[in-house]
């Protein structure tokens, strides 16, 4: 083993460790990979930065912009509204119907954007028609992942694997070349989840409706020094009898009263921990109480004139979902206030674990002592001019705006839908490459003023772009140093005498296991060169081995952090980790077997 190979293994090992532990954000990890490759002489400087100019990176960027335009102009909402008609179906038919719709849309549009819309629609329908939302959310997330695997533009992983394999001399895939295999795997997933859904959580008082639609958050109010309620019993406070507000505890000079009664008198600086929805909170008088976690700028500063007053009052309440890798994880409210300074004010928190316990077994800590975790939701108050900045926050998703005046422009929605059809049609027919067609689609949206680049800059997930830019040269370094050849040779020695189907299955399994704990894009870049070299060593066609990596990197169903949509539905509080391990794990094993047998027909 040469020194270069050892160095590549060290970089890969450290990269996997950092991804798995989330010690650093993924964009920082990617940048450090680029610097390491150059300093250690594993790539030239030009090769190290080639990821930024890679067709895969630019294509994914264009598709992100296109997807944002589709979402902003109501196209995704238009495509998903038809599913509301499916409410008349029994659950046994509702699950496959919803999965089929989600998979179809995800084949051409960002899976995450689709699942966010579905969560909202299903939560509303489950409340109105009294069915269990958790029995649909996991199947829809899995269907989105499976549907995205059916076309070349369905996921960034597909485009990245195609780009890396082309650079290594393999033949490029066409738009629908592997769609038939993807549809078979999708059908298997739909059948399995239709029957497995009976073991998913069921609740008559749907937790998702309570936690997601009614928007209950934990707030901490402090009684102001000049409050009119000082010395008066709590029963006289207007919100005491409000059924949408629950007083969890009263804190006075570090003494905690977990069951304050109607005769409890209030004193200055008493702290009340409340469980309330956004609408009820908004009705609490800010003259008598202040939010302990609140930046005083919204309420204590008196506007200079009427115009300034109107601008100061032009705000929205924003729900922000915290995903793995977010800089907000393990941060207190005081630290979050600093991070969001001049952008938004943190008001409340919805803690996934506390809601799972029904708020009965452990009362929440005072907000200022609560550290956020992945899956938690923040309620923020932001000036409407600053809301766009929230979209630029890494590993977070804006779920909902309250008091928002946003409306759909039918003209822009029609143009955006036309742009999507044009991109798919031009790429699928072979008239234009997928990169050229994506550029054309974005150009259509720009010319017709359907997107604003100043807003797009803030909404694009730049972490993904930097991740691609950092991982692509790592694949080049593996090829330059012969690391891919070394790994493939030792795999061949280890599997010597085994059937080719077994070797293909081992590659599928290794890729799937890695993608459950680190980025599926990172997994694809690391394993694709190995797959191509392994095929060459066996004197077999490379495409089935490349497709094994492509499918397996996407099929990370057995952990909630394996794919962003899984994290989304896990954050609703409807599931526990074991639901992914058991049900997602069983689906992964089935797809491993079926996928291996399918791809073996190409050998």
C-alpha cells in the first residue's frame, strides 16, 4: 500500500467520522477536503476545485432554483391538491394512492419540497376526516425517495453518480434508462408499506394534528414590573381560562410551582411557562408580560412615525424545523438570539421528545435553559422584509408562515409549470442535455419574472453545492492514487469464487449501510469509483454496478437521519427511532434482495 493510498484512506475515514458525528457542518467538511487534497498532493489545485465547475454541481444548482420557483409559484401545491380527493378511500387503498402520487411528483421535483407540502395536507385531512396521519407520513417519505430514484433528475445522487462515472470513462445514462428498474423497486416499496402501515403508530387524537397543525409551542412569560396584574389572583388574567393556553408552571425566585391555581397571586418578575398555539399567544397583552426569550426590539422601542410604525408591525410568525447538522443544535435561546440577531426573534419551542411524552411525565424546562435538538421546531418572529434570510439557514426548513399575505399568481404558476414540462421533455427526448435543459428552464423563469435571483440566493441550500464541490475531487484523488483499484482488488480477493450476483449484492449492501449514517451524495462519490473498478476486474459491464450504488445510496430507510425527508417526518413527533429501524430496515433488506436480482439481469 503506497503512501498516497494511506493518505486517501485517512481523509475518507476522517470525513466519514465527521459526517456521522456532525462535529462540523457539511460545507466546512467539504472545504477541508479540498484543502487537504491540495496540500497532500493528491490532486492538482485545478482538480481540487473542479467540483465547482462540474456539470453535476451546476445541474443540481439549476434544478434547485427550478424547484424553488415551482414551490413559490404554487405548482407543487397545485400538483398535490388533487390528493385531497383520496380522503374517501379506505386506509388500505389510501396508503398506495398517496405513495403513488408522491413518487410521481418526486421523480421530477425536489423530494423534500414535496414531502413538506404532503405533511401539511395530511395533517389537515387527518384532523377533518379522523384518520391516522402517522400511517401515511412514513410511506409518503419512502415513496418520495423511491420515486426520485426513477429518473436521472429525480435526486442529486443520480446526477452525481452519472457525472463521476462519466469522468471515469463509463457510458452516461439517459434520462429514463433505469426507470423500469426504479418502478419495480417503487412497486415493491408500495406493496410492503401498504401492509406494514398497520404497525405504524395510531392515535385517535392524532399527535401530528396537535403538534403540527395546532402549532403548540412552549413559551416563557415574565410579569413586567408595571403589570396591572401584580398582586391579583391568576384567575383574573384574561388568558387563564383560554382553552388554547395551558399554564405548565410558575417560577418565582428559582422556586418552581408545577400546579399554580386560580388563587395564586402574581408578583413582578414571576415567570409563567405556557403551552399555547400561535394564535392564542398573539392575543396575550404585551403591556403586562414579556417573553423571557424575546428580543425587546419588537415591543419596547416606540416607532418614530406612522410609516416606521407600520413597517415595525409588518411581521410574521415563522415555524422553523431544526434538521441534523444545524448550527442551532445544542444551543440555548440566548445563543439563538445572537445567531439570529437582526433577522428574527425566537419566541417558543416545540420539543419533539416532550410532545411524545404527552407533556405528562416531565414538564419542560424553562425556555432559557432548553437546548435545541434535531426535530425540534422554533417559533420565530421576523419582520416580513427579513423572512427571506431564514431560507438561507443551513439544515433548517421553514414550515409555515402565520399572518402571511402571500398569494399565488396564476400567470406565474402556469409559466412555472410550462418550464418544468419543457425541462423534462427536452432532457427526456435527448434534444438537449439535462444541464442545458435545466439552464433553459431557469432562463424561462427569469425572463418571465417568475423568480427573483436575490431571493433565490437566500433559499438555495448552498451546503449541498459545497458538499458536491468537495466530494467530487475526493473521487478524483481515489482514482489518481489507485485507492479505488486497491479496494476493488482486495474485495475481489475476499469474494473470490463467489457468484457475481453475491458480489453485486455485497456492493449494494455496503453502499446502503453507509448512506444510513452519512450523506448519500458523499457515499455515492466514495463508492462509485470502487464499483467501476470492481466491474472491470470481473470483466463485467459497469452499469449494473453503478446502478447498485445509485439505488443503494438513496435507499437509507432504516435511520431518520439517512435522508432529509425521513428527518422531516421524524420531527413531527409521530414516530420513534425503532419505527425506522424495524419497518425501514425490513424494507431496505427487501429492496437489497430485489434490487440485486434485478440488476443481475444486466450482467
